[in-house]
C-alpha cells in the first residue's frame, strides 16, 4: 500500500505482564520457542490468574508521594507508559513531551475492599444503610477515592509523573475501550490532528472485587490453567492477567525528523459493536476484515488473536478464522491471552505491543491450544490483530513492517 508522511508508526513499546517487565522479556518469550506462561492457581481458587511480576515501581514513579496515592492498577499503567516513552526516546525531553498526546483505556478503578467489607458487616448486624454511608464512608475513604478510583485518574497520573503536556482522553467500556482508544489515536495521527500519541491501558487482575464482578456474569474459567482454545468444551471462560500495555504512535514525518527507529506501521484499524445474536459477531468480523484488507493479501497470515476464551464469542471468532482459507488466506493463529492472560481494557494495546515485537524479531509465540494453532517458520512482515470483547465490541488492526 502507498506510504506517506501521515503513516502511523509504532515507535515505542511499554509492556508489563506476568512474563516480565520490559520488551526484552517479551522478545525472549517470542523467540524462545516454548509455551511459557506464569499462572497462580491457588490464591483465588477455583479461579486462576496471571500475576504481576516483581517490579520496582520507583524506577518509573520516583516520588513516594505519587506512589502512595495510586492503587496497583494505576501504578501498573504509569509504569508501562513510562517504559513506552523511554523506549521511544521521548522520556525526559520536554520539547517532545509538550506535544505528546495521551489516550487511555481504563476501567472504573479499584474499590477499597476493606471499606466495602466493613459496610457489609455492619449492615448484616442490622445497621441503617443511610446512617452507615454518613458514618463510614467519610472517615474510611481517602480524598482520592469515591468508593472506586475514577478512571481518568490513570491519565492524570501518567501526565503528572511523565510530564505529558498535550491533550488527554480516557475511554471506558472493557475491551471496546481499548479498541476505541487505539482507533481514535490512529485516526487522529492519520488525519494530521496529532503527531505523537501514547496510548494504552492497565489492569490489576488480582482483585477480589473484579473477579466477583466477572464471575457474576459467568465469564471466568474455573479450574487449572488451559490455553484459550481448549476451554470451549467445558463452557469457556477467561483467565485474567495483571497487565500494563502502552505504545507510542507517531506520524512518519515526525518520527523521521527526530530519527526514531519504528517497530512497525499500523495500516488500518477497524471496529464495530453488534448485538451478538447468533452468528452476528462472525459476520461483523468478516465485514471488518474485507473492508480493510489489501486486495493483494494472500497466503500465510500471522494472526494474534485477542480471544478471551469466553463463549460464545470465542467460537464465533473461530468461525471467522475458518472463513479465511476461502479467501486464499492461510491463518497462522496465536491467542496471546494464553500467555499473558486476558487484560480487558489493556488487551488490545498488549496485542499491538506483541505484534510490534514479533515483526522486529521475526517470530511468533510458540503454538498451543486445541488444534487452532500450527507451526510457522516464515517471515513475520505483517500481523493481523483481532480484539473481541467477552461481552460486546469487536475490532481488528493490520500491522506491517515500517519500511
């Protein structure tokens, strides 16, 4: 496809997952040829979770006062955003940070579980709920909390800690928030409305309140770890992962002017939001793909699938993947949630980060799971990323070499 000054390049990657805390750790996963994953199956049994690795938050959040007022999900996000800015060569450079925009996909923040439990215990003892609200909440909650931390506090803390001075936007709405954040960023740069945007999200998957919410919707996988594709016969479900993922998107002209080395180019981003009647998701994905794919696209196509494992969404994405051979395309699929866990709002940006690293190192994660994934020894010069919400929202992005 024709390239120009408004091409959208990925020039920085910041990724924190159970596999490690930088690009080197994740490249090692891609190039190692093993099906490595880190899962805690005991802490929240019967639910498994991909835990946060040990990391020094002070490396990216040096002020103790900043660290103290952040809950874990914000620390993860601020840390990952700092890694992306550092990787792109923007960190600590006010002349670049002044025109760097920020787009965040975030949930509603972490609840103070101790306060919740205190209220519930006192209600069980016959307390008056109105009186409890007046007595407990003002004394127990910090000024930065209103039952749960506000989603835009993540963007605010990233801006403050890292010195980002241009505009800031926050999207909410689970996986669709991550898709919308990436699409919004890509379109703004392509349209000339911005030159540099850092975009991404964060999730603390090791939260009792979050697990409870997803289990009430019958969305969690029960029992020991199995890859995404092997959960369908037992009813499906996702395994959450603590995850921070940010990428720096940059106009080609801007990146070349400062001699930045890009990872990859985002050719297209497309999203949709269908009602999820039987077969609707599959048709939506087919329509998105046909609307964005280059006519010359044929043969083997590496695909990083954001499938969660939740049914029926995962089976409908499988039907889309089964459609591709009829279009002379051989899908080479990897469900990256099998290695990282499902990151909800952060999942799409994590997939784009992995796609960038896969193109740079020329390799895909090792295959795993239920016959959906097959060996691949070819060149990784193009990757299709899918993002399918466990409940609603779907999209995809086509990423290729930047040169």
